[in-house]
């Protein structure tokens, strides 16, 4: 996993140079938004299970997907779906704190599309549920922090599509 600091300093070190103005600007923004991101992470972790259940209620619960024949039926699959959304939210929160997407690539997306395809987990409802996660989280943490975490939830959606 990387964060903004390592992603800027490691390449500069390899080239034996000081950071240039755009690189320093990237770090300045990282430090400037630090308080906002840490506060949002605290709110998300306190409310994680209710964020996930609201997102499921808003996007999946009342469709055919939870009925016999749907991928969220029976309870074992329903529980796997809740677990997946909980993982997506937790990893997006880590990525927001690091302000770097690499943890999403390494821990979440690597091989996931293939796994979902093999198990018949449908992508479109998964994306819908992740978008619902974004909306519920944004309502809770506010627009600016919502954008910070939302970028990483969008990254998961594009990695699955
Ligand atoms: C299954 N989700 C799985 C599986 C994996 C993941 C590996 C197969 C193994 C298992 O059932 O535990 C996902 N595992 C992860 C991720 C990580 C990991 C992301 C990263 C840390 O280690 N089905 C739907 C909904 C959707 C859904 C739209 C919820 C959004 O219809 C999810 N995922 C779902 C379901 C299964 C699953 C139902 C079980 C599928 C089956 O066994 O038939």
C-alpha cells in the first residue's frame, strides 16, 4: 500500500531530486485535507453497519435479487453481500485516509471481477449498491468528505465494470 507521501517521495528519491512545485502542491493538499479525512473516517467507523444496511435498503432489498433465484437468496448469500459492502466501505475509508488508490487495487479489485463472474454475482446491482453506499455516507459526513471517500467507491465500481 502507498499513500500520497510515499507516492511523491519514493520516485523523487529514486531520481535523487528535491520535490518540484506540483509535487509539493500535492502534499500541501494532502495535509490541508487531513483533518477532514480523519474526522470522516471516525464518523464512518462509528456508523459503518447502519451505512451498509441503509445502502442495501435503498438499492437492493426490495427487488427480485433477494427472492428465490436472486443472487442475494438465501441468507448465506445475503450475508456475503452485506460482508462485501462492509469491506468496500472499509477499504474506501483506508484509501481516503492514505489519499491513494493503491490499497483498493491490491486488496479489493485484484481478481474480484473474475471471482464475481465465476460465482454469478451480478455487477450492475453491485455497482448500484456501492453508489448507494456513497450517497448514504455523503449524507452523513458532508459533501466535501463525501467526495473524498466517494472517489474510491467509484474506483471500485470502475474496476468491476
Ligand atoms: C461472494 N465476495 C464473494 C466471494 C469473495 C467476495 C471472495 C467468494 C467467497 C465467499 O463467498 O466468501 C469478495 N472477498 C471479497 C472482497 C474481498 C475479499 C471484496 C476483499 C477484501 O476478500 N451478491 C449480490 C449483491 C452483491 C453480492 C449485488 C452485494 C453487493 O447479488 C455479493 N459476494 C456476493 C454474494 C456472494 C459473494 C451473494 C456469494 C456468492 C455465492 O457463493 O454464490
